[in-house]
C-alpha cells in the first residue's frame, strides 16, 4: 500500500486528480483506500486535513448527540430510572462514535507528515493525499501526472512509484 501526497499549484488541478483517481479505482488500475484534498485558501485557511483544533461543539455533532440522547431516554423510559440513565448515556456515546470516526479520517496520519503537507502548501495551492495499491503503475501515474507537475511528499512509497512520479 502506497501513501503519498501530490501538491498542485491550483485547487482545480487537485480536484481533477481526485476525479482521475476515482476513475482509476473504478477501472481496477488502482485499489483506492482513501484520497482527499487538502487546500490552503487565499485567506490562509486550510481545509481537508483537520489542521484546525477539533471542535466538539460543531452544530451537526450537537444535533446528533441530542437525537441520540432523546432516543435513548424515550426507548428506555418504561424500564425505570436506571435504564433511563443508561439509555441517555448510550445515545450520547453512539453520537460521539460518529464524531470520532470523522475526526480520525485525517488524524491517523502522523503529526510530522501532516505538518510536512501543511508546510508545502502556499496560498492557493492544494494537495491530494492518496493511499492506494497500484495495480497498473504506469497508467495510474500517467493519469496523475497529465494534470500538471506537482511536488510529491512521500510517506510510504515504493522506489518504483517514486521513480515513475519523478518523470
């Protein structure tokens, strides 16, 4: 499994690369585990890498927690106070599991690698973080490099892939 990032000079190039990756996955040329875009906008705001502090009080998490808690309370109310409390707790725990999963999608990259990606992005740049197995290496690399030249930030990459991407 290969894990690397390609930095493009414009965000639209990164979106085009991501679309190419999806097509390569559908055609069986790569087995895509994940791919997402990280962008540094003109106002220096970064999106896609969860580089900002985690916000537990995001409105969607609050609604999910409230719905889970209410469902737990309503479902357990006929069984008594102990079950009522347990239902409320389990509802809240269920919603926090969803929060944790979303948070971990990009946080499972080592902090040093996330910093390296962030440091390589200038205003207006975007990158595609790619984790995939390359079945047909040359055609997959051709689809990624036809978009434009980009800086490659390797993490777990075979020598053959580095050599192909360097041309």
